[in-house]
């Protein structure tokens, strides 16, 4: 078990409601990625199709981070954002 998985396992009981919400969001984001891939398959221009495929990949990656609990308090995504968040604004 890596550090991120260990964090999720330890944090999950205290953050079950938040994690449940993250799973809901990850499902929405994955559905969005599928829709973008359908658009990419219908796109005639190669550059636009590749752009849409990359966009779908980014959405799928984000869904994975949410599912892995990385956005829970103390997780790597959460820590990264809160370190940049100062005085109500992103630094």
C-alpha cells in the first residue's frame, strides 16, 4: 500500500460523507469524459479529435484522483491546493 492509499484508508472513516460526494462527482466527470470521446470519434479534423481525446484523458485522470481519495483533507491533491490558497485567493 503506497502513502496515498494509506492516507485514504485512514481518512475515510472521518470523511465518509465527503468521500461519498467525491465518488458522485467522479461518476459525473467520467460520464463527461465519455461524452467528449464520442464527440472526438465524430470529429473530422485530426487536431480537434486529438485535443478532445486529451481532454477526455484529463477528465478521466481527475475522476481517478477523486476516487482514490486524493482530494480528501490531508491527501496530496488537497494539500497541493491548500498550499497555494492564501487569504481567500490562489497564489
